[in-house]
C-alpha cells in the first residue's frame, strides 16, 4: 500500500510546478480557514477593488493617469455609498422594525386559522397533532427570538469595529486600485520560481473572478430594484425589506430564490389572504425570477465557465459550510478554480515528462 502511495506521489508530483501549485492552494486554504474572520475587511476591500477596477481602467483610456482615475472612481463610490446609507437603509430599518412589531399579530392570525383546520377537515387532521405543532413552533420562535435579541445587543458592541472598517476598507481599496501593478510585482517576489501551472490557473481565474463580482453586484441591483418597484406599485407591506432579501438571494444560486419566496408569500398571504391580489403578486414575482434565471444571468455571466447546477449547489454547500458568507459568495468562482486546476493538472506520466522536457529545453536555450 505504501509503495502504491509513493508511486502515486512520484507520478503526480514529479514536476516542481505541480508541487508549487498544490502547496499554494493548500497554504491559501489554511490561511482563509484559520484567519477568515480576521481578514474580513481585506476580503471586502478585494471584492470592491475588483468591482471598481473596471471603471478605473476605462477612465485611463482617456489619457488619465491611474492615480487620478482612482480618486475619481473612489469619490463616486463613496458618494453612492453615503446616499445608500442615509437614504435607503433608514427605510429598510423602519420596515424591519414594523415587521417585528406586526409579527405577533401575524402569528396569532396564523394560529387561529390553523386551529380551524380540524373542524373543516375532521377526517384528515387531528386536533391534538395541530396543538402539538403550534406549541413546537411557539417554543422555537421564543428560543430564536431570545437568540436574536442577544445577538442584537452583542452587535452594538461591534459599532466601534464597524467604524474602523468604514475607514480601513476604503483606504485599502484606494491603495489596491492606485498601486495595483506594484502590489502584484511585489507579491510575485515571494513566490517560488516553478510557478508555471500556478500562473496558468491564476490568469484563467483572474478574469473569471472579475466578471463574476461585477456581474453578481449588477444582478443584485437589477433584481432588487425591479422587485422593489413591483412590490411598491402593488402596495405590498415591507416592500423595501423584502426587495433587499430578494436581491441578496441571488448570492445563493437556486437555493436563495426558493428560500426567499417563503417570506414574500407569507407577507402577501397575511395582507390579502387567498385573493386575486395575492395571485397577481406571486405571478409578478415569478416573472422576475424567471427573467433573472433565463435572461439576466446568461447576459451577465456569458463569459463564465459553464457549470452543472448540481455542481453549483454542491459548491455552495461545501464552501458555505467551510467559510460562511464568503464561501457562498465565491462558490461559483471556487468551483471554477477546482475545474481549472483539474484541467491544468497533467493526467498521465507522459504529459508530466513532456512538461519537464519542455522546461529543461527552455532553460538550456536561455
């Protein structure tokens, strides 16, 4: 058995480029897994820098140097962020508070309706079972409510950290955008020399990550704004809060759309009951989801590597379980990274020997 393992290792890792690629991936995984919470501001800055690199690059085509282009884009970004913070978030918080205030009334209405089911369907529904289910739901909600309340008080202690992040993240973004080329050159100095396969995988993934982040942020804005105007026109309660949930649900492919449908349907059901208004709202919501899946996503992610839906769902479950929010956000790029590594990895000893011979020939020529 040990001889077979040794032979497998000798076959797969005889090329130094393979060993460097494997060690870099392993090192990155360990760092993110162990220090992910500490590096959260860095992840946020990297994501936003990827997002803003595109307008900076386009401004440079008008003979504007990178520093000035970065300052212009950062000024616009901070202005939009301040508008969202002062104009949009108060409405969402207000509707969230109203939803929490109305939640007991909605629960009482739901309980009253459920208690009428045994009289309407005496042969199919047992009253004892209904009472047990209602008691279980109440105890669960009380338990989760206490947990959320404790988390709310704990989050108040993190206000100082949020203020620090609000200063730190824009500063890191500014330097990442302004000194992009210098940072890349400086970081490559610390990498091993045999990094041909690592550079190949990175060149493929760099464009994928940039397109994915830009497309995902655009998708969130389009779906969120379209949903908000639809809910607002149809006079649905908590329209801004629900639109925010629908917009953020696109971060989790397939699962997010199914999960956010529940609060939308519940709020509409308690507001209108089984009525034409409820049917119209759900039809409009279904149209938005259909347009997102069949029109918006293909347009925004046309350059992305085609992955099977089962692979995407498995990636969301695995990487989300490992790294939480960031694992969910980057589930598709990480799945693409795995695919790129498998494509770049030689499958046979002949391919490995060919790569070694080519590298030796290039060294002799130099």
